[in-house]
C-alpha cells in the first residue's frame, strides 16, 4: 500500500516541528531514543508531554491521510489477536481490530513506521491495513487484554525544556485547537466504524 510506504517517523517529526508543536532538537533526541530502545516514537512524544495524545492522532490523520478510529470506538473482533505475536503487539503498541481473509486491520498508537507494519504483515501472513488510534487507548487495551503491562513504561531521557517555546501539549478541548477539525475527525471515525461493521456483516 502506498500509504504504508509513506509512514516514516521523520515525516511525522517534520509535521510536528512545522506546526511549532515540538522543537526540532527534541524530535531528534526522541528519534534517537526510540531507535536505541525500540519504543514507539509516538508513545515517547506523548509520555514526554510534547504533544497531547489526541492532537497527535489528528496530525497523523492529516499528514498521512489516514482515518482516525480509536479502539474505544471500534471494538476489536473476538479472537483476532489470538494467533498474533503478543510481544510484538505490546512492544509497538498495536491493537488488531479485525481480520477479513488476508487483510488485517490494526490500530496504531498515532502511527508506527512502515517497517513495523511490514514486519507485522510477515508475522501474520496478511496485508496490514493501518488506522490511526490513540496511544493511551491502545496501551490500555493491551494491558487489559494481556493482564499485565508486557512492556514496562520507561522515563524518556529527553530534555523537557525543548518544547515548542513553552507551549507544551495542546488540549483538544481548547477552542484554539480548532473545534471544526475535531468534529470532522470524529465524523470520519464514525463513518469508518460503520463501514467496518458492514464489512463484518458481508463476510459473515
């Protein structure tokens, strides 16, 4: 898929710095840390309070033209995760939503790289269809489903003073973040859920 091929952390970093949300130096530090530790870039961004979880999801949706469908709006199909690598899912904060034939739909923690999705596709022997999800919702689902935090939360070694001019993470309830953008995002999410539910019925 062309969309998957474009999913790269450097492109997301450029979008964040271009909007003045995250300092370029901070992005470089977090990119270096996630390369070293294997932790998701987006999860480190949210844990470090450089950008709010849902604001990050909105930016990923806009940057990569992907639908935002959080796991708390789209309930994962029963047993869809049973044959997948639990450790891999937890390490990359991925939630499998549905599988129809050889197409596996997953919720990303904002986003993951094309390489990660490619590796999942190889493990699952499937074509991966990525949707934009929430970091917190994905991690909560994984912890609840597997009964314990398989991936220990770490404290990012990032200079917290390197935010966007002290702006910090944006609040999605703040009118300045664009109420119309959020309404559009939720409308799109609702439409995606309806379409996926129809696909489930057609496949049954």
